[in-house]
């Protein structure tokens, strides 16, 4: 079954690009989601993008592209973020993380946030030697107010 709506965006490896990423997302979604789901998807996208910049592309040039795709289905949103970093075992990393994250710690909160907000998370190597972070967020059947 094809996606109800689909859009892609390419950003540079630069945290300043987050503004353009979120603007693109806002323009694409155009009040299609309940407010809470929309805010959670924004947060998931921002976390995924900043993780790609800070970790996957830590030693890469700022012009290294990060590709993003959002698919809006009737019952879920799928966010895909592709990076050129080293392969990474997300499941193992999540298993090794403490159950509670110290709020004063420098890192580690982003992955926990992704895990708590998303219905599904995966990070896999693609045939073109990139990694893809796939985030799935369900759209509630009894939505709250739309934005």
C-alpha cells in the first residue's frame, strides 16, 4: 500500500540546518496530525537529525548530506534519516543504557527519548553503505485537537 503522503529533504551536516529541517517538516505536515502527535514527531525528527550530525557524522565534512524522508500514512508517520557514519547496533546500545538517565549527563538522553516516544525504532545499514534510522509513530484513532 503506497504512503498517503511522502516528502524528502536533504540537509548538510550542520546543527544550524535543523531550522530548515523543521520548517520543511512543518510545511509538509500542514496540520495533518493531532497536536500531541505533531509535537512528538517534531521532537523525534530533531533528535534523529541532531544525532546524525553529532555522532554519525562527527568526523565528516559539513557538506556531507543527511537525507530525510517522511511518509504520512492513515495510521502512522514514518521518519527515515540516512547518514554516512559507521555501522552502529542501536538495539545493543539501548540494552546497555541505564534504565534511568541522569538529567545532568552530557549524552544519552536522546536515544531514551526516541525509545519512549516512538512505537518502533530501527537503525540498519543500506546497500549504498549508509545507515538508516527508521522511526515509526502511530497516529491515535481518537485524536486530540489538530494544530
